[in-house]
C-alpha cells in the first residue's frame, strides 16, 4: 500500500511513518509538511494526486490551541480549509483517508465520556476548526476514517510530559486539577491506525489509551515514574488564565474501535514505556 502522510515530521506523523513502514507499506516522499508543503495552499491537491497514494494519513494541523484562539482565521485556514484540500487530494487520487481529529470538538460539559456519536459542540477556535475539517472529510471522501484522539505524547514531541518534567525540575509548579481527559501515546495510536486501516471499516473512531486522568493525576504519574520530587500546587481552570477556553472534561470512549478489537493499553503503561525510552 502506498501511503502519503501530512505533517510527517510532527509528533504523530513520525510515528505514522514508522508504523506503516513496519507494516510493509511504502511511505511516500515528499513528506507533506511545512515549510515545503503547506496544506492551506491549493497546490497540495495536485501534489497529493501526483503521488498516487492508496491512503493518505492526515496529521498536519495547527495544534497550538492558544495560538488558534489568538488567530482564529489561521486555524480555519489550516485545520478546516487545509483539511478540505487534503481531502480533495485524496479524492483526486482515489485514495482512502485517515484524518486525525481531537477531543476539543466537544464542549467538555458532559457527565459521561464522549463516544463516537456524541454531538460535536466546540467551545474554542481550535475545536471549531477541527470540527469543520471533519465535516469536509465526511462530505468529500466516503472512504475515510476520522480518528479523534487526545492529550498526545511521544518521542520528539513538545508535549505535556516533556513540559511537566522541565518545569518541575526548574522549581515549584502549579497544575490544573479539574481538566480531565484521555492521555494517549503517539506510537500506540499510530499502531492502532495501521490496524484500523486493515479493517476497511470507514467511519468515526475514538482512539485513546485506556483510562482517564486529570492534568494533575497525569503529572503526578509522570513525576513518580521519572523519579522527580516535584513541588506541586493544584489549581483550577478558572484560576488559570489562557487565551483559549478549555473544555473541562473530555474523556473519549473507544467504542467503535473496540468492537473491531482495536484497543490501546492503559495510559499509565504507555507512559511508563515512553519514560523508559526517554531515560535510555
Ligand atoms: N497534540 C495533541 O495533544 C493532540 C490531541 C488531539 C488531537 N491532535 C491532533 O493530532 C494530529 C497530530 O498532532 P501532533 O501532536 O503530531 O502535532 P504536531 O507535533 O504539532 O505536528 C503537526 C505537524 O503539522 C505541521 N503543520 C502545521 N501546519 C501546517 C500546514 N499549514 N501545512 C503543512 N504542515 C503543517 C507542523 O509543522 P510545524 O512544526 O512547522 O508547525 C507539524 O509538523 C493533529 O491533527 C492534531 O490536531 C493532537
């Protein structure tokens, strides 16, 4: 299978390249990443078509949630219209499409975890731009998998794990206790994407590591596993000023994937695996 990857140098994109390569797929050049290939530019449609992929895995996105809040038009250009362009490229090539989306399409006010059919209700420009991107994918490429994930961490990424370790080593640290989500290890997600694509069961999926955590619980697990004695003061979202509004509770329930036998291990196991690699 010939596989094109957008955002191939990002935290998830590099794992997608590894996982599909290990599965015997041909991961195509060029990598559809900035600066050479901007998905917001219509030229990406021809570029993708010329690569003749069987599958496009779309990982590129403007992922800075606060940056999206400061510049909502940029978020729409990249995450909404850029995703439309990638979908048009996949369609022109006759390729299937995996489009990565986010827990932030939900408002975070539900009492129980969000499943794949919960109505989207974004409360910030990042979530809105990703929700519009999802709608373009559904409209333009029936042979598509929309995969929502959350709180990604993995090798080479500037993620919550690396930030917490750096900040705790630098001094006292304040961490939000009332934001709850589904921490997810990028290599596990990439492996799950390979398994998902092999099912041919197009649709919407929630692929996250099992289990739920608050930011504080996630950080405490990081410090315990990394052997860091952190000086932590808990705080609340209300007391933590950010450019973007944050959906407070967005645990994702993996129902559609689990029915196909696609489950990711508990996040604490994945975190331990990640930190053992980082320590090596
Ligand atoms: N990170 C998370 O916690 C998280 C949670 C839920 C869902 N997701 C979704 O998961 C996917 C992968 O996220 P990630 O953590 O791997 O993000 P990442 O590390 O920021 O990678 C995104 C990649 O896309 C590239 N990119 C940005 N704008 C682009 C454009 N206009 N044209 C082409 N490439 C562009 C980035 O390049 P630059 O480095 O130059 O910007 C980067 O290489 C995204 O769809 C994201 O929305 C992420």
